[in-house]
């Protein structure tokens, strides 16, 4: 199994680890990556035990492709990889394919393809490196046909896999560990997600959510608070500080780089969970700016917080509108749906119970069962 980013311990690596752990029970699994896997850190940070797996060093798509020839099944879990599979069977787990190209990018890709074709087969080492550079910019998709099975983290992603790579894809939702159990619920609306500046694309829209809460306050939401929790780095400092400045004078707390214990406590006591990824974006132009699955949404539901999510992509698949929570498309709708829940404690309690039950459908056990079936099918 190939992943270039094991040491980042992100959501993609959590899924990759769950795949390896599930298959290691009855297969010999070798992890391909640029550096040996830190087993203890992987257990602590991702909740998966890779003790039974081997390791082999690869540093990029080219070396991973060459290594794949030595295995019965090659599993690619690397984000935006175009590694060609040389094993008898290939399985690719897709977090999201590359964004659709602009007209300028398509022109560059066409020129790169012609240049790569002209240099193909030249034995000179320097020319081969130039050829590899043109290939990377050519955006070919022929490599996709070397895989027998594609699995996507949502229907939204699967549709884009077919649209961009011209291959079918099944849906296998990521496993979510319900590490936060419901606590004594309070009048808290929680939103958990990294503070990304919108210029980087995948923004969680905390500033928009804050504006929605201020409108909620104006209409009367006595005793309710908004808790915004997430990581923040130097690149998004201006955006994060803008959220904090605008929160002054309102029943809002903004927590940057909070310890996991604060995240757990916030979700355990929150009555409502807000999610805004994708708000104000065009799904046909920038699908990468949407939430392709939504692990935080499932974690909040498992903790009994009723989700009110932007009604597109992954969260719209997770949350059944009117059953486990609500979808919204405008800030006015976010506010009105939230106000309905606040005014009706019985409905809030019923949706909380339904949300907890729904979260169980994204468990590691369900994921492992479906994964083994997909792997067995790929190996036929």
C-alpha cells in the first residue's frame, strides 16, 4: 500500500492506516512511503495499529509504480497520485482527484504531452528527467486504466473521479472513530475545523458562520454560545485573526490550535454543530473547495450534537435532512433552522438520538467489512 504522506497524520492517512490494519489480518501488507512508519505515533494519533505490516521505501509515483510489480495487489492511497499500477490487480482509494483544469492549464498540458511524446524512449539520463517533468505537467489519465477498482470517500468524489479520469468508482465512506461520547448537553453551537484563508481554497467558512451567529443573536438566542475550534498556521494568520476580532462583543469563543481534550469537551457538551464548507463556492468550477466527506461532522453526530450543515457534497450525504439534522444553503436558512431547534427541545433531543445512530453507520467495523469485499473482488 502506497502513501507519500504517512508522517502528516492527516485524515487521508487515517483512512490509509485503517485499510492496512483491516487487510493485515489475513494478508501480508507492505507499506510503501518515503520513510519508515512510526508505529507508536500512528497508534496514538490515528488510532490504527500497523505493527503487522512491513515497509519498503519509495519516494514518488515513479518508484512506487516500479515497486508495485512485486505485489499481488497494489493499493494507492496517495492524494492526487498518478502512479501506474504494475501489479496484477490495483485498488485506488480516492480522497479527491485533482481539480478540473482551467483553459490555460489545458493548453500547457497539451504542449507538455507533445513534448513528452517527442522525448519518450530516449536513454540519456538528463533527457529522461526532462521527459518526466513534461509527463507530470501533461495531466494524462491513461494510468487510471491500470487499476481494477476505484473506491471514493463519497458520492460527490466518485462522480468527479468518473468525470475527470473516465473510470467508474464505488463509494466507501471513511471510518470514523466515535472517541467523543455525549455529555451533559449545554446551549453551545460548535464548529470544528482548521482556519484556512479562503485564498487557499478549502476554507471552512468560520467568518461566515460567525456572521450567521450574530444574526441569530439579534433575533434572540438567549444563553446560546458559538464555539469555533480549529488549527491555525502562519499562512492563514490574517483570516484567523479576522474571525477573532469580529467575535469580540458576542457570545463567541475562538480557539486556535486547541488540545484534543478541548475538542472532545466541546463536542460532548454541544447541542448543535455547524458546518459551512463549500458555502459561496461553485461546485462545477472549484469542487476541491467543498467538504468531500466530513469526518468532523460524523464525530459531532456521534457525540450527540445535531448537525446543521451546508447542503452539498459529503456533509449532505452524511446528514439526512430533517432526520439527523438540517441542510442549509443561505445564511438566513442556517439561522432559521438553528432557531427552530433552539425553540423545540423535543425535536433537538430526537434529532440528537438519530444523529448518534446514523454516526454508527460510518464505523471502522462497517468500513473493514466493505473494504475486504472490495479487495477480494479486485484480486479475482
